[in-house]
């Protein structure tokens, strides 16, 4: 069995508010295999975005190790480290510089990492737009001229520009309406299959998870309470917190409603004290 692409071992993050210690992430360990999508789920404030920021090097862990291909990542990331792990943010409008054209935003990672010649970079921008199903002429437009879904496609293309090994997606569909969400998820799945991409998908929305993830890591108050294949998590969750999250997911079919009812009934027999 090959070594995992990404490994977290006993990773914690502590913040200090005056003299008060706040543990945002508490001893989290998991692996991410090359080519898979691991979803990290939990309610707001659970610590999932803090994990994403530590993966990206925005925040250093207070303790524990984060390794890429078996090599521990340093607190101060090199250019090569930053190229290896890219981010797609929640809000596509704020993640794109409004003063840059779409083409300039897509060329920037190519320039920073020295990918291709000048003429090759122009062609590469066109190819990136084509990959995310946007016309080449969008290269001259500003972010404000695009819809939310189109801007998120540009943000995905920018993350792919440097040919990173890992893409961290932090709530990438939560700012979009339901139909646009579905199209973006289909695009992400198609890109993953075509390029062999590895995703860490941060979300609070379990209805999205079932459509994109291979495995799920459930975070409650900074701790990893459950980890497993997506179908196992949805059909037979073991942690009370996971059951409550799934029971709160909106459903539209009788089969989904029966599963939800069963989880609610099971949870009623496993009420934890306050």
C-alpha cells in the first residue's frame, strides 16, 4: 500500500484570548490518499477551517505534525510548498482581485512559479478557462462582470494553474444557489477524475458531502469524533454528534426520510447529558 499524500498526526491549535486558552483543534490525526476526496465536516466553530488554514500554512500548528508525501511541512512554507497545496475559498468575489482581469488572475500563479514561457502562459490561461467551461474571451473581463458560479470556476482554474498536489476547498459552494452548487460539484468531480486530483473539502453541508467525498472526517469542538467512508458514515454513524448532523440534512425522497427517521430515533435512545 502506497504512503498517503497528506498526513496529520496529533495536530492541535491553541489560541489565547487575553489569559484564556481556546483550543480550536485538539489532537487531530488522519491521512489523505492520493486521488481521493476527504470531506471535513462540522458546524460553525468546530475547528474545520482552522485545520484548513494549518494545511495551507496560514496558521502553524501548536503541536503535532503535518506531512506531505512523508515530509513534515515547515512552519514557514517555501514557494514549492505553497505551489503543492492550493486553496479554493468560500466567496469567489472576495478571493479574486477586482483590479485584475480574469486572465491576469490566472497568469499570476504561472508567473510566480515560473511555469512556461510568456506565450505559453497565454495559451495556458485559455486552456484553464476551457477546463472549467468558460469561453476564452472571459480572460479580458473583470471579476465583477461574472456571475457567482462563473467566478468560482475561475477560482478553481486558478488553483489548478500551478498543478498542485492537493487542493483545499473551504466551503466552495456555500455562497452559491442550489443549481449552481450542483454544476460546480459536477465540475470538481470531472476535474478530479481527469487530473487525478486530491481534495480536502471543508463544509458544514452534509448534503454536499454525499455528492463529492470518498471519506468523511467529522469534527466536533476541535476533536475528530468519526472518520470513515462516506456511505458508512451516512448509513451507520457511530458518534452521536454525527447522527445529529445527518438528521438535520434536508431530504426529498422516502428512502432518505426513512434513514433520517431511524437516526433520530436512535439518537433519542442515546441522549447525552448537557
